[in-house]
C-alpha cells in the first residue's frame, strides 16, 4: 500500500492512498467536527462542518470527501475554518426549533454540542422556522423533521446499510427533507423500524417515540444482543438501573451502524412486572416463596434422591439457547458429572439442531463456514427455506447489499413474496415442505452441468419426478443450476424452513453436498450460512448441552473422549448418547424419566399438548427462567434467573463469533444469574468448589473445547474471536474448510426427502408458520416487550385471493384455522403471489404458534418435533 | 396556438408506460431520460408510475420520487395546458417583475406553483429566463413576452385557450 505524506496543523503525518483528510485526521487523533460523516456509510459532504483549509491555495475543502494528496498542507483550526464553521452552525440554528429543553436528544444532540463548542449562543440571523408536524403514530420512531439538518445519514443508512429504501430526499431547497414514498407515515411505508436511522441522527429529528424509561444517561456499556444468532454488538444505556436505550455498536461488529427492530426496541421485557422475583416451591399444591438456600437444597436433594432411587438416567436436563456458553457448560456438567445422567439437551432442538448435527457430521463444522460479512463478496446467493428479512435481519442486510450494490445474483426459493423475492434474479415459488426435493433436483442438474460423476442414488431420477408436487418446473431448476455454476463464490443460505421441517437433517446434508459440488467451501464469497439459530444456539451446542456430544462436539459415547474429560473433571462423565428432548418426554410419559431440569426454555409454548401430559407425569420438575411460563406453572421448583443485561458471560453467534455479554443493570428482586445458581447446585451435588466468576468457567471451557483453546476474557474485551481459536495470540479462523476437496459422503436417505404430505379432504389447507420480525421462540420475551407487542398485536394469515373469495372472506376479516387437534384465530390478508391451498401464518409478538394444531410427531433422525406445518380447514369468524 | 403538453389523462397513457419502459435500458443513469419522456407524454409524472419505473430500473421508489421532486421540470400533479412562467430574476425584479407576478396571480386566480382546476393554466416562477434585456419578462409555453406592463398580462393570457 502506497503511503501519502501530508502536513496536518503543521505536523507531518502519513496515510494510505485513497484515504480522506477526515479519515486520516481521526486516525492520528486530530478532531474535525462533522454532522454527516459516519464511517460505515459513503461520505457525501452534506453538512460542510468538516471544512479545512489548504495552506497553499487558501481554499476551504470538505475534509470528509477530499482524498489526501502528497505534500498537502492542511489547517483544521485556522481563523478562516473557524469562521466558516461558525456561520454554517448559525445558519443551521436559524431554522432549528429552540426546543432543546424538551428535546429527547438533549445533551446527546451533536448540533448542540458543536454550537456550544463554537461558543454560539443566540443567533443573530432572522429565524426561518420550518414547521413540520411531528409524526409518532408508531411505537418506535418519532420524526420531528423541523429539527432536520439534512445530513442525509438516515437516508444513507436506510439505503446503503439496511437496503430498505423507505427514505430519500423529498422536494428541494427549503422544503427538502427526508421523506417516505408518497410521503406516507412510516407505518405505511417500507420501513421495518430497525431504528438504525434514529441511532445515526445527529439531532432530535429522529428519536424514540415511546422510550422504555426516561433519564439522562451517563455512560454506555457494550454487550451483545440476545435475540437471533447474528450476534449484533450493542451499546446499552442505563439510568437508575433501568434500560433507557439500545444503539448499534459500530466498531468491530457484525452489524456496523445497523440493528433490527428487536435489537433496538425489544429489550424492554427485562423490566416487565411479570419477572420472577423469588425462588418458589410447590408444596401440597400450593406455591410458596422460599429462600435461595431452601430452593437449592430442595432442588439438589430431590434430584439426587430420585437419581439414587431410580438411577441417574431417570433425570433429564434441558438447557437454553438464551443462556451463555458458561451457563450451558455448567448445566451439562451438572447433568453429566453432578447427577451422572447422559440425558442433556437444549433449546436448539426446537430450531437449528438438525443443521448443527448435519454440518458437524458432514463437514466437522457446525457453524457458518464463513463470517456473515463474506456474504457481501458472494457472486451468487441461494436462499432456501429461510426468511432472513424476518428471522436474521442483520444477515439479510449483508445479503441485500451484495445483491443491490455488488451485483450478486440471488436465487430465492420461497412461496412468499417479500423484499428478497423482488430482488431475486430467479424466484422459485416452491411448495413449502418440498425444499429437500428442490435441492435434490438442483444438485442433480449441477452435477450434470459440471460433468462430474453422478452418484448412484441420483441415477435415473428425472427432474420431473424429483420435482413432483413441488410446483417447480424443471426449466426453473435448470436455470437456477446455470446461475449457481456461474461462479464458485456461491453462498448457500438456509433457515428453519429447511432444517426444522421433517427430514431437516437430510436436507441440510444435500445442501452440503451441493456446496461441495459447487466448490464454494473455503472460497472467498462462498460458504454455508445457517440462519436457523437464536442468540446462543451455536454456543449451547458447542458446550455439549446435547445428548450426542460432550463439550467441543466430542461424541458422548466415545470412551477416549470421556476419559479425556475425566482428567479435567476428576470423574468420568455419564456414558452417552443420552436422549434427545422428545425422547425424554416420551420416557417421562412412560414413567421412566422421573425428574427434569429445564433452564431458560418454555417447551410447553412450542410443543403440542402431548408435552404437558408428559411433564405432568414427572415426580420432580425444576424450571429456571426469567418469566413465569406455561412450563414453569407445572414446576415443583421455580428458580428466578437474570436476563441478558443482568449477567456476565459469552455468546457464540451462528458465524462462530464469540462475544461478551455484560451486566449493565441488576437482576430484579431475588433473581440470580444462571451461573451462580448452577455453580451452587454443582457444589451441592458434586461437592465442587463454587465458581467465583464466569471467567473462571471460561478457563475450564478452553481446556475441554479444542476450538476455543485460545479464548480469554481479557482478549474478548478488545475484539471478538472466531472459533476455531486454538492459539491465545490468533483471533481465530474466519473462513473454514480451505482446500476442502469434494468427497462422496454417506448415501443420503432419500425416503426422508421424498415423503409426500398426505392430502386430507376434511382439512384442505396446509398452514405453515412463517418467521416474524416481532416474535422469537415461544414469545416469552417479545410478548413482554411493550413496543413489539403494541405494533404486532395480531396473528396474520396470508392466502390466495381466490381462496379468500371462495370462503367469502373480506380483507382483514377474522378467521379460524381448525385442525384435528386444535384451532387458532387469525386475521386474513390476501397475497396474490401465494400458491393456492397454502396458509402462511405470521405469528404476533404474543400468543401461540401452530404447535396447538399438530399431533405429537418427531423426526427420529434429528430429534426435532414437527410444529411448523399443519393440515387445517378455514372457518369464518373468530 | 400550439399546445404545450400532451394528454393529461393517466388512464389513457397507462398503455404508454410499458412502451417507455421497454426503451429505457440500464440503471440509475436511465432514470432522468425516462422521466423526461413520461413527462413529455403525459404532461406530468403520474405518481402511480413511480413504482413501476423504480422496479424496472432496480431503484427504490423513494429514490425515483427524490429525483422527480428535486427537478422543477418534473411534476407529480397534472399541469395546465399552458405553462405561465414569470421571471423573478434580479433584472426583472428592479423593473417590476413582482407586479407582473401579482397581476398574473390575480388574473388566473391561482398562486405561483399552482394549476387551475380547469387545467387551463399552471403558474410558475423562474430564477431567470436569460432575456434580461427584455425585463420584466413572462413566458407562456415557449413564447417570450418582454418589457411588460401589468395591463398587458391579461390580454396575453387570454390568447391561450
């Protein structure tokens, strides 16, 4: 890289070719004010406050858009610069409302800060107020455009980073302002309320419309968002021990200056009045509040008593994708060492476990093979069985940036029209549930195009036969295969629609095979991205909170691996493999499993009625959670836990990025961090000394999880680490499987893919649960996040207008989805692009999903319970 | 008298859009020429065209709207058959351009920037028409009227049906 030497305020400095004066100044610590500059956006030179003077020509240059040139002599604080800056600020203030005292931006307002620095008080110019009505009909963003300084940051963040296009300049001159299409209010525009514009707005023009708590914030703390598996870094601001605001953390983060509506506005649930405050026991049918001492004695005592009476295998443990690595590690240690049972599983069983298991088996890598930022270098992106816009918004932003600004070709396989289908080079409208067959057809076509040898199990299978009932035409697959083969920088993205449905593990295996065939593993811009994971699904599985694996994906049945763990633990862990959660429930129903410990999950909110029956047979149920749930109402002991802003630990995102979460407020009442609870129970069961801090737990994790050997808390302070990070000096490998050669793996079991959905004349519709931006999991959190709940109060069902007409339904009329096992009401919305006979159900921030409409059935291959699809009939009225 | 613009009926010109889109190739750079053709064909840019135009060129609808609302040559509302432009440049100002505008507004019954309900006239102001030697100046469609005195305005406007 060529270096360019310039003089800045008389001091010689040097920077890289192509750098702007402003960038260099910030790098060497010279402060130049600016209202429109944001490092993750393209500079535009809108505000002119970053003017500097070039000594030779005496010209004033906007430093944010002027590249450095050799020999330049720049003054950042010359009299001419200071005077120009003063005038610009005064002109801005001349049409800025004098309402600072009631403005939510208050002391955070950058315009006010700069004016104060420049010593500007009252402005001498005639005021030219621009009166614009404040818009705040939605619970997220308040627009008070009279305060807009036209820096264009909201427009640029919306278009360049989030790629929604809800905003652009509207009109010109004095009338100019950021406007939506046709000047509609935000709630009727394309806006997704990600709030990224609010975070970058330098003035009070954009602010939070319903703050969770008002207060002047002194400092902010960096932590990690707890919703989806993207692992966004956030700044959290707290006042009087209450959350005031969440903002994106730009530096070194996956999300840059963006977040999504959940990350930005969804954490208010922590202050809900529903929080569990004290340990509780059920005694003779009555629930009583007890001390921690008593609750812990009861928990440890009863479980040990049952284990000694019926054997340790009569106890099961179910960990959480919301809990940290440290907590999940301790949880499985409590199970395998403290009690000696192999039956330990976690909430991944409801989401991404089949993806994790299949990728681990096929590739030896359970997480994304590439970091999410690599998506932006992809030339072709296949999205199948996923709704990234709803489930993993920040990943979808990267994906959209690749398509919109870097000309990547998008292949979108989805029955639903959305922002991605509109950007797609090819949109394949497949019937949901048949993604496996579509993948198989794609694989076959790619093998033909590449001229490689056809595996025996694909021989003689015609495209038409493979695509039977999928609604996809062979020509579409042929075209898709051509696009896929056009570049090896080919990213394959899948979500819950692929992995969570029956045969999910087999489908992911086919996807891996497709990746190998395309040669996109280990290649820049290639890779497999599993968008089916929550905040710490990856970490919970890495920690061995799985019946199949010990920490670090070492088979729990392997004597060598158990022996190695025994050297660290001083005792052999229980012999695996243990039972997956559905098996545990069935064992409970048969009376074989007698005690169950559930941490941070609400299985009754996600599973059909059978689960409640099974749990009711238990002798002893412990539920550790932050809220009362359907599951905790059946518990014999309820342990109140701390939320993600109230404890310390690490999360591992789906891209294998290990990041800290930090305590910023204290847990309410007697609630305690899960680590503390588990450590206390380990002391009581295994007579281990208590762990002082989560950092101590991490030290132990690094000794038994090879991928994380180099991870240290101190290192995580400075930067995120990617696993595998085996060396305490390296920051971990980002792109895995370099040099991965094509392998013929195990023959897939096609019967799992080709199985047909049985038609049922009494229940002619197939209802499919889609993803929603405003809801996650069983909704225990999103239903208590006031703003999410206010905005997304109704369950929606999308269906074809002809189906609407046949049932004589009007737009937005109430309907009931009735299955053999239950019913659910929803608001009907017509969607012309949706296939007939399909009901696409979008759950609300609160309320149940489709689990009440299905019977108890699970996939023996992955151990995942089928709850995302139901055969139903549609009835008018609620 | 020549007509300033084409049909102002969007329903009538809806069929034209497909044709115009066919001709427009490329991305952002094709936007302004396309909008100019639409404006020429319809007399304005019908708001219902913005989304199809955006889709065709791979832009956000808000981006297209930003361009349309920035340039004064584009209008999102139907324009009158005759466009009256009164010069508000410096030369015209010192020679009484302000009165010319006032008289035009009174005679037409609309303010600057507005269009008459009968779609006969639209009244606009411009910063300079480049004919300062004729100040004060007014333009109707493509015809210049210079060295005006207020009483002339009405008789000029009357010529345009």
